[in-house]
C-alpha cells in the first residue's frame, strides 16, 4: 500500500504540472502554427503527425527571423569557436595567485572541451529557437560514458514545469510513448508491468505504451544513505494504463538535471515565459493575411471572375485560345469580366516591408546578424556596443536570465559530473574553502560591459582635448586602472594582465636603471673634464693660463 500511495502521489503531482501547462497550450499551438510548425508537439497532433498548413503559413519571414535569433544567441552567448565563460574564486587576491589562476583556467578549458565533444552546442541552438518562438525552452543533462554528458532537448507540448517559492524551476514532467521492446530495454523485463511482459512474450514489441516521467525535489530523502533513491531529486517512471503499485524505475539526481530558461515572466511565480514570438504574432498574422490578399489580387488579374449572359451558346471556354459561341449582336454580349480589376500591388509590397521590419525588430535581427558575422568581421565587443547600444541595453534582462536559468545551471551540473569522475587536476591549497564562481565572457556579455567602455572612451577623449591646453589635467585619471577596466570589458584572460605588484616592481627597476644611467653619464662627463684639464697647455697664452694667472694675482 505505501508504494501505491507514492504512485498516486506522483500522478497527482503530474496532473498538477500538466494543468498549469494547459493554460498556455492554446497560445503555444498558435505560435507553432504561425512561426514554425516543426516545433511544438501537442496531444491533438499525435494521430496525424507533424503537418505544415501552407494555407496559413504563406511567408516564412518570421521563421527565418527566429533562426537568425538562435544563430545569433549561439554565436553571441555560447560560441563553440571562442571561450564564453571562465571560473574565478571570490577572493580577488587569491584569484591572482599563479597556481590558482592556472588551475581555474585549466578547469574551464576542460569543461569547454566536453561541451565541444558532446551534443551541447546542437541542443543549445535548439533551445535558443524554442526561446525565440515560445519564450520557454527545456533540456535535461544526463551523464554519458563516451562524452561525459549528453543533453536531451524537448519542444513545447512535450514537457511540464513547476517552480519553487522563489520562482526557480525545480520540477519536470513529461508523457511520451515507448514501444514494448524499448520499455524492456530501458527498464528491464522484471520491472515492466504484466501487460508489457505479455506483449514481449508474444513478440508484440512494436505496441505503443504511454509512459509518464517525473523529476521533483525528494522531500523524503535520507541524505545519510548513499544510493540513487535518496538523492536531492527523485526521478520516477511509470506506465499510465497500469493500475498497480509498481514504478518502472525509481532513481535520483544530486543536482537538478533540467535547465529551463524563460525569456521573461510577468510575475515571479509564473512557470512559463513570454517573449518575442508572443509579441510578434500580431504582425506575423497580418503579414500572412497581406500575402494572401496579394495572391488573390494577382490571381484576379490573370484569371479574373467572369459573367455570362443568355446569348452564350454552349459552354464558355476560358482556356488560352479558347472560343465561346454567342448569338448576341450587341457589344460586350456573351462572356466578359465581372468588374474592372486594377489592384495597387505596390501597396502590398510596402505593407510587407513594414511588417517584416517590425518582426525583425521584435526578434533583434540586426543585433543577432551582427553576432552571426562576428568572427568574419573581427569586431570587438566595444564596436558591437557602439553600433547597437540601444538594442544591447534592451537585451540586458534576457542575457541575465539566460545566464542564470540556463548556462549557470548547465555549468554547475557539468562541473559536478566531471568532479565526481575525477576529470580535474587536484586543486591548489589556496582554493580550499573558496566558492568557485562563474563569469560569462561571451561577446554579448562583453558588449554589455563595453557600454561602460563607451563612457570611458568619451571621457578620455574630452580630457585629451583639455590636456592640449592644460597638461596637468592628465593627473586626474588613473590610466593603469583604465587599461585594466578595458581588458576586463573585452574579456581578456586574467593571466595576460600583469599583477599590480609586478608592474610596480618593473617600473621601480626601470627608474633605478635610468638613475644608474644618469649617474654613469655624469661620472663620464666629470672624468672627461678632469682628463681635459690634465692635458691642457699651461705654458702658452690662452684662456686657461690667463684665468690661472688672475686667480694667482687675487690670492
């Protein structure tokens, strides 16, 4: 009976998460229909498969805008071709210790190598598309023997989420189908229900079975027990149609394995997000309607509606070169166009251009196109910020949320998995007791910081102009700190920026060397004077003998 209570409890929890999702399902279906029908899987589509209604989706501009957004976020936030994060410790002084810096950089490099050698970046791109379209995306991070981790992404309609009192996603559920053979392979024959076992025994391995999966905080966990049933999060599978008290699988996770970023939420207790897809849907519908009206107008020009009078003999032939017989003798008798057709096709074109520009603005296409071409143009983060300062500032809340809800959770779980498997070097003693912090150095994160660099540039330029009149004004600025601030904003690795103490030592040595050179030069000059005096002619009539005689006469 206790197991039955647990399964009943799991079903109640599942139904509660599903009920919250149902509030958004209609909107998700609309977004799928008008933006990208290949994304989003809903209950009503299970029997007919994934279909594209080309009578509704006549223009794919919004679909392409979403793909540009996803590509731009990939390039701008998690580019596979450049480091986008680095590890630090809270103690800034210890963070500069060479052994600490080497270990942190080596650890970061190994984590990024795992990302590159797994399916991480493929799933990230898919998540960015989901974010642009539905404003919520989701994937689960699983351990993998070959590639350390493996990500499994989901689309809208496949999963249900729950949050804690702080609005942080901490629960995940999904309902999906498995073949009988897949159930036996995944859970083991003895763990399957009698129904599945019977299908397997009769070689009916392709029969579909509806499975439910739930991941949630394990409030009954006994942390003193070292097993997968007493971890911080429990993960259970069960067969929907089977009424027994048996789970197909009961396991757990030390960290919450699901990352589910939202573009934005109206209130902190909302589970699903709102984003550009929601805001662009009006313009997208209007664009489709404009395209439809334009097609109808063009069709009327080339195939206009016709009327016939009683003089037509037989059937009118509207094919090219066709002939229609008529008995009428009056002008325009027989078949003729129903009305004069002269649509303003240019107005359709102008309307579409305006709508596409509005859609592009909603999806930040200009910024993300710049991100996609970033590697080709060799722009710096500061240049990106200068060109698109307004849009970069507007994207600030998004970057913060994606960094917090997606990338931080991903990196923390990746670090934990690699640490448990002994994939890092032993840390130096200086790190003992220190919290490891994540710093994001992607081009978009740098562009956010570089907005401050624009102000610094403006200030320094103005001071330089003043210095042309009053050079003393340069004493106001600490140019060393300005250089360090620039390096930080551009994401320059910390190991490339020389420690202040080292800089002071080098400068002191340079001053000493310059003083020694000055002293040597003065000594050389004195020695030359003495030598010249020693070899001077004291017998003839010259300035030296006259000066000497004057000195002698005065004494």
